[in-house]
């Protein structure tokens, strides 16, 4: 087995295991930290794919900024642990929607497993082409930058508007309302 | 030899894990994290397709997806903070006022 294949399987195992643990945790802080591990493994996979730009922004933007935002909110809200099934049964017996009771939620998990099986089957079945990657590196950071500011310049500018809207929206939503009417405080 | 199919299968597995997380978790923050897992699975297939086609456009799409994910996380977490102030709970079953 070549070293590339070894690295691929190592990173893939880390990504899948930590993602599984993310959804297997009841404590959101552990979930966020495990997701950072998963993103690190994905960054390694991007390096294997000759995509250094994606690998670096995966670490800087995702693991560095977005996950820290999640961690910040988890700690701000004092990380309430998720209620167990027994708590929910005692607390809201008969009031919960039928689709939200524990049994049907297991059905949702079963459907997700079905989705894995179908996707993997569909991807491995149609193996007509070898699917091998062409030789030679693609997508150096310089080429990406040139393309981003020429072909994709409009989308790039729209992105800045999107960020601005998201920022204003987050501030407006999370602001604490001191009084019911905005006219009360000038 | 690692081929495109390897990456696509890995991407499918990660996406399904994210889907399962949305179904089985009852914590708004963990549900948002599961959505991030799904976005990353799609990013992985974009980069793999870009490598297979020999073009840099895959990574540019990843850049835009990450921007949208950042905006989604910011607004989503602001909504979570609002909801937590309202009900002192992160359980989605606490927020049923709009339910028919």
C-alpha cells in the first residue's frame, strides 16, 4: 500500500470516527472539539488532493473562526446537557408530537444508514471509468486568486454583501431588548 | 491507488453522518454542528471533482461554501441565543408555538 493510500485511510478514519462521536455526544462542548478534529483530518485530505488553499482556509476559517464561535456560544449558554429519553418521557408524556418520540427518531437514524448504503452502492456500482486523478498539480494559490478576482469577481463582491447582511442580522437578533418598544430609548 | 471514488464514498459517509445527527440529536447546537458536517462532506467532493477535472474551480466553490457556512453559523447561533433567552432550553421540542 502506497503512502498516499495509507494517509488517505488514516485521515478518512479520523474524520468518520470523530464525526460519529460528534453526533454521539450529549455534551455540546465535546461535540465542538471533536468536530475540530474532524476538520483537521479533512484538511489533510485536501492536502492529499493537491488543494493547499482549501486545506489552509479549512483550518483558519472553519476550525479557527466558525468553531470558536460555536464554542463561544456553548460556553455563553452554560452548555446545558441534552435531556435523555427518560427525562423527556416523564416530562412531556403524551404532549410530544408523534414524530418526535424516541421510536420514530430511531427511524430517522435508520433512514440515514439507508442513505449511506444507497450512496455507497451507487458510487461503487458505476465504476466504468477508473476514476484516477490526472498527474500534475492543479490549483496553485496564485491561479485561484487570479480566477477569483477575474472570472468570479462578481460573486466575490456579492459574498461581501452576504457577510455584511449576516453580521447585521446576528447583531439585531442577539441584541437584548431592554424595553418592548424601540421608541422608548432614544 | 486512491481514486475519485474513494473520496466520493467518504463524502457520502460523512454526509449521511450529518443527516443522522440532525435526526437523532435534541440539542439545537448539535443540530447546527451536524449541518456543518454535511457542508464539509460536500466541500470534500467539490475539491475531489476539481482535482479530477484538473481545474481550480473546485476550490473556489469551496471558498464560497465556507463563506455561506460562516454566515449561516453566525445567524443560526444568534437565533439559538434568542431562543435560549426565551425558554431557558436548547431542546427543539420546547419551541412548538408555531406547530399546527
